[in-house]
C-alpha cells in the first residue's frame, strides 16, 4: 500500500506543479486547487498540501476564503492554516500601505531628511 500511496503523491504533486508552471501564483482555478488540497489533507501529502496552500493564498478571487470555509472535504486545521495565511498577507499589504502613506506625509527639512512629528 505504501508504494502505491507514494506514487499517487508523486503523480498528483507533479500534475499540480505542471498546472502552476509558467504562470503567476494564484492563477490555478480555486476549485481545482481546493480539490487537490482536500486530497493532500486526507492522505497526508505535505508537499502537495503546501503547494495548494500557497496557491490559495496568492489567489485574488475575493470569494476563495468563503469557498474554503464552507468546504466540507477539508479539515478544520487546514482551513484555519489557509485563512490565517490569507489574513497575514492582507495585514502585510495594509502595513506596507500605511508605511508608504506615513513616509509620503512626513515633511522634509532643508537638507532632505525627514522631520518626524511627535
């Protein structure tokens, strides 16, 4: 049984990697990614699971979070991991925007350095 599971893992991982090859992250369809993630979760394929999670986090579909949360094939642990990573990505983008806006709003002194307001 172990050799069969290993060959299935290799085949599924290579197939999913082929779908991702040459495209930007997040370009694989959400339903295909979730189906692969469900298989990886059920049969404990860590490489495929990580690839699917990266793909879902990079996906720009605004409904992907809801689709993940409503999916009955995924375990609660995997759902939580994916949603936490998506939240972390959003928080990083928000922090970057705040930093850019703060730097833009800071006045400069005569030598070009920033004057920080207190």
